[in-house]
């Protein structure tokens, strides 16, 4: 499954890394990938090991921790 969907998820991951400080909706990300929101969320969680919401929270917390340090 990873090889099959990685090429569709990679641009979405790049978009997230560039825009994680802004409000990003699941619909936006699903649209970028070309999948339905349900299918995209399932695939993203399988590939990344965490949900979209948790992924965004982690990125934001890591940035905040870096800035505090």
C-alpha cells in the first residue's frame, strides 16, 4: 500500500510542512491528493502513523518548543 499511495500523499505532506501554521482543513488536503476525505484520512494515517489532526498538532508543538529553546 505504501508505494501505491506515497506519490499522491507526498505533495500533500509538502503542503502541510509549508502551511502548518495556518488553518488547514481535511477537505483541502483530500482535494490536493485527489481522494475523498474518508479515503485520504485512512491512507494518511496508514502511511504517517498518525491522524492529520495529531500530525498538525505535533508539528506546531515542535515549532513552539524549538522557538522556546
